[in-house]
C-alpha cells in the first residue's frame, strides 16, 4: 500500500479532528473520495472516436463563411504578420 501525505487548511484540520472524535476512520474516507472521483474520469478519446464527435458538433453548429479558416500559410511568418495586421487595423 502507498502512503499519501496531505496538507490541510486549519478549517479542514478541524473537520478531521471532529471526524476522529466521532470514531471515523480517515483512511476509509480518503479511499471513498478517491474511488468516487475516479468514477467521474472519462478516458481519453481515441482518434477513431474524435471524427464522429466532430461531425456531430459541426452538424449541430455549422460553420458560416466568417467562421472558415483564412487561406493563409501559418508557417509563413510574414504572411501571418500581414494577416494579423489586417485584422487589427481599424475599419472605417
């Protein structure tokens, strides 16, 4: 078994003291909390799961013309600089 040290605030330490006085085993409280939190974790999506998920999102929220990505080479520093400046300029 692993031993875990936990730093507690003064408020949490007082709560722990109350639990101990009531005869509650803190190790069991921690184990229950870890198990409950672990159940809420979702496994990472695999690449085959991502594509259908994105398709369903785009079906519900289709992209408009203004949402489309600009036709600019993101690896070209000068092209990106020009594109960003055009977006930052005030339009009259």
